[in-house]
C-alpha cells in the first residue's frame, strides 16, 4: 500500500474521530499525563518563577486594614457559632450528619500541567490507581476547580470551571455586617439562580440568564431582592454536584447589559484563584454515602 | 530521520507546552503553540513521508493530553505538515523570516481547524484568541526553530526526494 493511501486513511480516521465520534468513546484510552511530568513540572516551576517576578500583583484588595481585621474577627465568631450549632444538631438527630471539611473525602493529587491544546483543563499525576474516576468534583483551597473529565492508569484530566463546556447552577452571596449589631452573615443576592458557564481562553466565567433588574447595573424595582453587585461571591448550588454545594466558583468582576438581550445582564465571574497555576488539587474520590456505607450509617448530602 | 530524536523532541515539546502554558499566556487568553513549532521543524527538514507521519504522530500524542476530542490535533497538525512539506522546496529553511511566516500560517491553519470543530461540534473558541495565539507562536518561531535548526544533525534528516504534490 502506498504511503499516500495510508496517510489519507489516517487523516480520515482523525476527521471521523474528531468530528463524528462521541468523545466518551475515546476517553479511557487517552490518559498519559503522568508521562510528561518530568518535563512539565520543572518547566512549570521556571514559568511560575518568571511570572511571579514580572507579572502584576494579584487582584488588589482595596479594603482598609482595620476592615479586614474586623471581618476576620467576625468570621472567627461565625465559625465558632456554626460549629456549636452543628454539634447541637448532631445530638438531636439520630442519623449522623456530614461534619468537618470535605477534605476527608478527597485525595490530594499533583498537577502535571495544563491542557496541551486550547481548552481549559489540568493534567493530573494520579489516575484510576488513586481512585480517580470521570465526573468526580475537584476542589482546591478556596473552592471548586472543576470535574474529572477522563481518568486512566497514566493520569487524569480535569475540565476547569473556566472551560467552555462547563455549566453549573450557582448562587450569589455577599458577606455583610449589620451596622448596628455588628453581626456578620452571608446573604443571598439576586433572585434568579445563575447558570455559570466557562468563558474559555481568558480564564473567566460568564452568567447571562440573570435579569438586569436583579443587579446593581439595572433599575432595581424589586425591593425584596438584594441586587447583585460587583464583588459578590458566586457559589455552587447545583443538584448535579450535591457534595460540593456551597463551594466557591469565583467573584463577580463586572456586570453589563447583555448586548444580544438587553433585559438580561452579562455578568463576568473571575475564579477565586489562578486555576491554571495550581500545583495540587483535591479530587473527591469518596462521597459521604460511600463513607456511610463503610461505617454502616446513613448520611445526607450537604445542604 | 532518527526516530529516537523525534520522540525525544515530541516528549520535550509536549512537556514544555503542558508545564509552561499557564505562565506564558496573555490576559486575553492567547497562548503560544510550542508543539506546533516542533511539527514545523520536522515538516521543514524531514523527507515528505516521514514529515507527514511525524506531524500526524505529534498531533495524536497531543490529543492524549487534552480534553478535546481524539483526532483533532492529529488532523490539525497533519494539515500544517502538508502545507509546510509543500513549501519545503520554496523556502530557506534556516531564515528567520521563513520561520516567522511558516509559524504564522501554520498556527492559523491549526487554529482554523480547531475553530471549525468548535463551530460544528462545540464548544466554540474565540477568534481573537486564536489570532493572538497565532501571532504569539509566530513571534516565538524564529527563536525556537533557529535553535532546533542548530540541532538538526541529531535527527539525521536524509536528502529530500522530489515528489508529487500530496
């Protein structure tokens, strides 16, 4: 067989695989991320060193130092209060409730690097040997990183929340302090559950289903609803992610009228941390249901 | 062509791309395609058959480390390989302007393939990011390809045979 015919056949196979075959068919055969770790890791360290030296500072925090200290004190009090409430509920309820950090259900995994193409993903050093499976939530210090896209013996790939294929329902929240009582709390803002979508290459997320009138950029004629403002936190609140509910997705960076649908807002959300530069993530390889099955009692997903 | 040197080049190129990409991308999301530069180097210097097979192989390995579909970069880089192979006889392989031009056109071809795939099958990609990435890759091409050209002896490329168009 001549080379031209062989090459034409290979091209046709690539075309069929890329444009016609469902991606799920080829997921299991594609995990060799760990192979590139010896090169990717040192290269990433060098890149990070240069980036740190020449890049701008992180997202500026313009708050006064006294305000930050006061907020920290309020948060400590809130954590203490919530912990006490949680202990009280546990005593009242016969069934065991999920306690502590989700970290107990997670496996820490080293990051090899980012996507080799134009997508927003992370290559992980761990694979099926560490209990990693497709669809598992991936967490980091401040919130949700994404979900496992594919896992194999040679590594796994995580689709980031900023990838264009990512979709999840969230909730807007704002940390507020009552001026009179000094009590601190997280309040929900807006009314319509936002559908958070990854924006792709620029490492952001967008929300386009929230009416403009529910935001500070619109005419707020809904007095019972706190309008969404720049700086509000976007947290995960999706039934498809029951155990990662409440995890941070990011902060509202801008709110503008949607050009193609003027009654709706174009909300840009910036992730809470630089996802592409993570060195380690926590993959939720177990769920409270798995733990309960092992322990012999019933647990419910986090509300 | 020495295939051991080829595989080492592929390994290093993909490792660098995976490790460095997060730190060298611009705020607008443009990122250079270091793997494409390896494809161009092979396609510029190797005989036609080996160049095309090499380009396809690099694309296939790239597909294994991305969340995109298997075969997309195999197709994209094969198209780039075909273009560069057809231009082998017309260009000066070691001139920086050649490197820039071939890098730019190659990145645009690869980006266009990914863009078309995004339009047809989703998710879509940004045209501006694609153009930015092409320029970024082209800007790095004279440096990267210049260095690789100095090491072409390790690949033992054989003399090119005149062949019909693909």
